[in-house]
C-alpha cells in the first residue's frame, strides 16, 4: 500500500510523521504542499477522506489566517478553498492519504490507523 504525505519540512510534526512512515517500512510519496499546493478538487477529496468539513483543514493559528480576513463560520466552501489556494501554509499538516482514507498526523501516531 502506497501512501502520500502532504509535508512541510519545516514542521516538526510533519518530519516526525515522515520518520514514523520510514520506521514502519511504509512506502510513501512526499508532496511538499507549499511548493506544489493541492488543487481545490484535491482539497475537497482530502476533506472527504478525513471525514471533515473543508473549514477543518484550515490552520487558524498562522499569521496568514489573519491576512486572509475570513470568517470560517460564515464563509462558503469556495471562499475557504480560495484562501487555502492563496495561502497553502494554512492547510493542516501533515496529512497522510491512502486510497481508503486519510489522517492528519497530529499526533504523528494517528496516521497508523490507516495501516491497521
């Protein structure tokens, strides 16, 4: 089973998740989402696989969230997707995806549920 990790090498949780995948011998592809951000359709698919609404993919503690000037409670899905496309740093991380589902690696051990 091959996994995809949406990875930010500057994030300690993301680095820990990569190390965990390697330790478990899981084959995976790294997508540095700050360099190659997922499209709106990919984000919608990830949200579905995570079982989350699109607003739950947004990291609200980043300075860019304030710059985005958006109210997640009233914003439409399309508005939120536009913010995530404009500021990919706001995408939750790390996300590990397989064909059957996805998990946010916070904490990193959470991703192991995908491989049970």
